[in-house]
C-alpha cells in the first residue's frame, strides 16, 4: 500500500513577508553588482582583476561546501562541471564585466536579464524539450523587441561592443541556468562548483601571466570588488534567492527580480551620473512586463 502523501508545509504571512524581503534584497544586490562591475571596469583595475577578485573571494568561501558535497558533484560528472564552470564561472564574469568597459550600466541591466530570459527558454526547449506555455511567448516577444531597441541605440552611440558582450553573457548564463536544471545540482552546490573551479585555474593563470593591477591600484578598489563580487553577489545573493523561492515560490520571486533593470539604472544614474538613452528607456519599459510574462509570473492556474 502506497504511503499517504505528505501535506504541503504551511507558509505563514510572516514567512511570506520575509520571502518578499529576501527577493527584494537580492534584486538590490544584483542591481548593485551591475554598478560595482561598471566601477571596476572603468577604474584602475583590469577586467581580469575584477573576475579574479570575485572568484578568489567566492572560491575560498565556498570551498568547504565543495568538499562536503564532492559526492554530489562527482555524480553529476565532469561534463557538468566543465559546462557550468565555463557558462557561469570566470569566462562569464570576464565577458559580462568586459561589456561594462564599452557600454553604460543601464544597457547591461536590460540586455543581460533579457537575453537570459529569451535564450534560457529557447535552450530549454531544445535541450530539455520544455516547450514554453503560450503566455510566455508574449513576454519573449517583448524582450526581443527591447533587445532590438537597445541594439539600435548601441549602433548609433558606439556602444555596440558592450551590447554584443552583454548579449553573449546573457546566452552563457542561460546555458548555465538550463544546465543547472538538467544536472540537478543544488543552488549552493552550483555556486561552489563555479567558484572553486575558477579559483583553481583562473586565479593562478591571471597571477602568473596577466599584468594585474590589483597591487598597484588604490586599495579601496580591489577591496570593494572582493567584498561585493566575492561575498555579496557571489555567495549571499544566490543563498537568499534560493530561500525566497522556497518561501514564496519561483513565480513571485521572479516577479520581484523584474525590478533589477530599473534599480540598476537608478543606481547608475545616482552614483555614476549615467543617464540612460531614450531607446534604453523604451527597452526597459518593454522588458519589465516581458520578463514577468517570460518567467511565468502571470501564468494562469490550471
């Protein structure tokens, strides 16, 4: 006789409030990552230095997790480690931060999440045979239109190199997202995989062969990148986002994360005096409902 199914855990209003607060904090942290990456890319540091500081910090912090969960990682196999560490590790970081050298924060804040939503859906359909629901095609169409508008602005303003790198970064993170679902690693295990593997190969490679500016730049610059990239965005944000999903569900959490383009643009405007262009503003207006629909936040209950 099959055992009776376990009842779903009861979520109290206080837990729901905490879940939304965590999702909002993660949205703020990821928006701040855009601004901090822009600061690092346009300061005395090199792009390779920013990635080094991120994974030196996150790799050391998550090394105990990597060791403790080595059996889970071994079951996933070397292909999983290779794909995830490339698509979400140091190569992704270099490309996404590299885009900040050529283009303003607002463009990256729209293009990277937009490309992530669009290509994660397409890759998931091709790889996992996960056909998107009809409602989500509306969101994907809005996202594609937003990306096209920002691409036009990038061509006219000379920031197309940054746009191209942002677009590539979104595709890479989409592949990382789908790969995460395919291999079934837990979120913190994922963070440990991409951080520790990057610590193992990328950090020594840069220190040995790249003319790093970490030791000649004002100490505040590498300290900011190490603290924010390595700890706040690299470790704490994924943990809090996972907790938010467990509490309020993925659709509600995704709806809160739609605010990343707006928050990052406002932060860049206030802190870096970067006013977004008209087509970037239009793209942002389109990408907000597009991301919400693409994430299934407005999906009809069956």
